[in-house]
C-alpha cells in the first residue's frame, strides 16, 4: 500500500495538469451519460454526504427553506436506482450542515443546529430504522468518525477557553469526554478513529497539526501534538482518515479559484509525513476524502469541475468529471466504483446529484 501511495504522489504532481485537460471522464450513469438527481426537489438542497454500509449506498443532505432546514436520506442497493428521499427531521430542529460516518451496518448522523447545539441520531440496521435525535453537545465546527474503537465527535468550544473537545459514545448511548486540546492554538477539527484509538487534525496560523490518542486499559494516552506541514492561506476545510498506522490528511490552500489541493500521508502512525500538491482547486468548496484501510480517494473542485485521485482495486486512478457548477463534493468507493455526490444549481433551487465511474 505504501508503494502505491508514493506512486500516487508522484503521478499527482507530474501528471495532473495533463489529466485535467484530457480526462473528461467516461461516467456510467444510467439512463444517460450524466449526473443523476438524487434530491429531486424544488427547494435548496445542500451539504451532501455519501457513505456505504455492507449492502447499500446512502446519501444525506439538508433541504433549506426560508424558515429552517431538514435532513434528508436516500439509499441504493446498486448505485443506480435510489429510494424516494426520506425526511429525517421535523420542525423541532433546524440543521445547518449534516455530518455522517458508518462502520459495518451502523450509521451515525450528526448536524449542528443554528443555535450551536450538536444533534446526533443513529441506525444499527443499515439505515432501515433510526434512533430519535438527541443533543449531545454545544459547540462549533463538529466532525464525526466511527470505527472499531467507537464513535468519536470533535468540535470547538469557546468557554472557559477556546479548545477542541473530543467526546466518545459509550455502550449505554451516553457520551464521555476524552480530551480537550488548546495548544498550540486550534481551528475547526477533523477526526478519524482507528483500531486502538483516535486522531485529530486542525489548522492554526497556516500550519497543519496532528494529535493521536491511544486507548490502553480503558484510559487514553495522548501523544505530543505534531506539526505536519506549513503552508500559505490554508483553508479550514481539513479532512483526516486513518487505518492502522496509515494516516491521510487533506486540505486546500490559497483563495478563490487560485488555490490548490494538498494531501499528506504517514505510514508510521503520524511520526513522519510526506505531502503533495494535487493540483489547482477552488478553496470555496471543501475537499472530500475516503479511506477504509485499503482503498482511498480524494475529491476537490477546480474551475467548477470535480477532480478525483486515489487507489482502488488493482491500482491508482486519476479522474476528471465534466459536470460544471459542482459544489461541496462527497466521495465514496463502493464495490470497485467511485461515487461522488455534489450540489449544483438546478434552475429552481440547488439539488443533489450523483456521478459514478469504474476506473480502468
């Protein structure tokens, strides 16, 4: 896997400019060679998230009206036909953005209310039924990750001091505090669980930081905060994924459409890092990353078009999707294919679209 990643770095740096010009990718959407409208709504549908359980793909998003937002869910058993969108929330909640994570058949859904309350609900049967929503914390910029070691949430608190707070869901369904991070300064966090613990990354003063926590004997041992890299005008849209000692961190640098997408990689649990500039990117739309311990993908927007690079099945891939006007992509690899969910103006509102491709 490490050799593959080295190849990805080299190829991304040298070939991406050529790829961007020629890879107006062969998507395989049916019945047309184009994006599939998942939300099918006349309202504004925004902030999509895509993930896979054992036998289903799941799409989540927020539909906004003048008064409030509502969380929606749709699923597919083959990536082609999708269920009718299901409204997950009522008038008791007003979500601003949805965050999702899955492990096995468990799906974890979270959003931040405009009141800064963080609300959570989950499914233990692959999305067929759901728990009632519950407020688990109050803060800003939440992130969620689930895995063998549990379900973790990181967010920013401002009292008694500005810090990154990390909590974990217990077996009883309550939430316990793991750690509060305030040094050397914090920003909106990204979080990733792995076998034996959890790690978090954030940006402060254009520097990417990383911290790992190992659970030993029921207690968490925290490692020193590591400086991954320094850049120029690093975006707050940072992402992290982990599997064993392999860890990825992605982010954007620059401003407007003059930015670039970046990827850092560690093969030793975060002690040493390599990083690469993946190519031009708009920093107005977040980067998305998928990694399940084997296959990985990074997706970003450049000139209103989507670029994806990574490793799937037998080797590396570098894809460019021709759809223009895409924003806020979310990427997933499922059964050897790349799926990207994104939002785009549909003329009477913003809708959620899906494209898929089988790298060759």
